[in-house]
C-alpha cells in the first residue's frame, strides 16, 4: 500500500467551518468516483507540521495500491470532481505533497493520533535501521525523496521518542467510509 499525502493551509480570511465543509464535500465526491487502485482517503486538521507556514494546516491521505493509481486519481479530478476540488482549492493558500509506502503495520482509523516524522541516521544501513525500530502503529517511508517531509513516519496514538523527530498531532475531519 502507498499513500499520497497532501498538506494545505486554510486562507485565514475563510472561516474554519466553511473550509472544512468544502474539504469534506471534496472527499465525499471523490469516494463516489470509482478509480482503479484508489482505496480510500482521510483528512485531518493538524498541528506541528514544520514544513508548512503557520496557520490552520490540513493533511489529506489518499491510500492507493501503487503509484500508478496517482495518474488515475488526477484524471478523476479532471473528469469528475474538478468543480468541487476548485471550490476548496480557492479557499487554500498553498499545498505540499509527498508519496509514502507502507513498510510495516497497517492503517487504523483513529479520530485523534500522532504522526512522528524522522530521518534515518546517516551511514546506517536500512536493514539495521528497520531492525532498530520498535514499530507501533504503522511505519511509512517517503518514496524517491518526493516531498518536504523527513523520510519516515510512524502513525500511532501517542508520541514516539525517536532522535530528530517531529510530532504532528492530528484530528480527523473526514473519516474513510
């Protein structure tokens, strides 16, 4: 399983409730469109994302079978959900994304959780690094250095102590159906 993760910031001139209403509407419309390789999506209000400017930041996860599904997702937005996408996009200031691969564990839908982002120490082989981790929740690795985030993240109910980590607290605003 892979996930395209997209961070976006609400324009402060837009009320939070209005922004979230449009964001939920987009995810609902997206779930009505059948896209081969698209599994589901979730959306969170987050705090602690250091690679985004201050403000209300949101994190959308689009779970896919493989990276080939991204092309089909883009086509679905163009073909089927463009107007709903453009509504919420017009209320945003900017966005950044990354592509992740699930390395261990599984996604568990939680209303509130913490994502611990962290790098692999330089010079440590991946096999040794993986063996050193006490995996709680799910472990994800960034693919092809795509995106602004550190290379790894662990999604769990609580903060995990890992050197050089960034903790992002999340509250789900759109649960997967």
